[in-house]
């Protein structure tokens, strides 16, 4: 169990998924990965409800998960809800970059941070749904959130967009060949990962079921991908979630 100092404010899991089932499951995955009791990790549905007033005074930090939305899509194709949500996520990222709060953005979330920092988010760096090998950089090996991970580990990916280099002001922490930016840090309290650090194999397969018709993979390959996921050891990525929670609290 992650230790929370006496009197610590909880973290907030900000859900960017329109599908309620997937959003609730993602929250449970972050809760399990962080090894926090429920009172120390709250959930907020940002798709349907704006950030509440006083949110930065109420919570010590934020974790932001994935979404079927894409940052790189033309603004004219985005709904008003998506544009509002992206603006509010940028508010969290900006405060974390300034050290005023702590935040961990994952998958879809890394695109939000990259764009805010002036980096390029494009469709040039997608990754297939399933296990991917990720390698720490020298800075990653020395980072307080990533230092406990081995030099190379396996994580789960499923995304249609990415970035080829860390954005201005970011320190690259992890990479691979398919998507060169897998994780970075800005300042001391803003983290972003392209891979999903939180789900168990079964949680990821359940998520695949929700998005099986959204173009992330060939539907006919569902069982083969699921078998690869089941056979993959996923002990390392959650270590980063736990380390972030400890840092934020």
C-alpha cells in the first residue's frame, strides 16, 4: 500500500473516456496500480462534467488516462465537449509544469501535454494494440518515478498518434523504435507516458472489448492479441504509478 502522509490531500483520477464502463474500469486500474485506498484516489468524469471549482486546492495531484479522442484531429472535427475537456486538461498540465501541482498524463494525455508545450502530435507514430518493449534513457534511470524500473520492460500500448521527439522543456525518460517518445518529465512534478502503465492484462483485454470496433486493431485478431496480452508479464509499469502517487502525496 502506498503510504500517504498524515493530512495528505487525495489524488484525482480524471477520466476522459465517454464510455462509462471503460472510464470506471480505468479508475479501478489506477487505484490498484497506485496501491491506494479509495479515499485517497477520487474520480471525475471530465467528458460530461467540467473540473469543479477549487479542484487545485482540493487535490494534491492528478492522474489522467486514455481516451478514444485524438489530439491531432482537426479542431473542426472535435465536439464542443472535447475542446472544453482538452482545454481543462491543459490547465492541469500547465500547473504541474510550473510545480503548483503534480500530474501523470498517460496515452491520450501525453498528446495534451506535448501540444501545450509546443511539440508536434501526429499520426506518424501509432503503435499496435498489445505488448511493446520500452527502454529507459539515462535520465529515466535516474528519475525518482522511473528509477525502480529495469532498463528495458514490457508495457501495453494502443494509440493512433504520437510524437517523434520530446517537446521543449521536457526530459525524455523512455523510448522505443516504433514511438520514440514513451515517457518524459517536465520540471519535477509533471509526467507523461505514451504507454499504459496502469492496467492488468485482463483489464486491458476488457478495454479492448469496449473499443473493438474503433479501429485500434483488426477485430478478427482479437483473440490472438488477447492471448499475447495474457502471456505478457506486466509487473513493471505499475511501479511508475506507485512511485508517482508517493511523490504527489
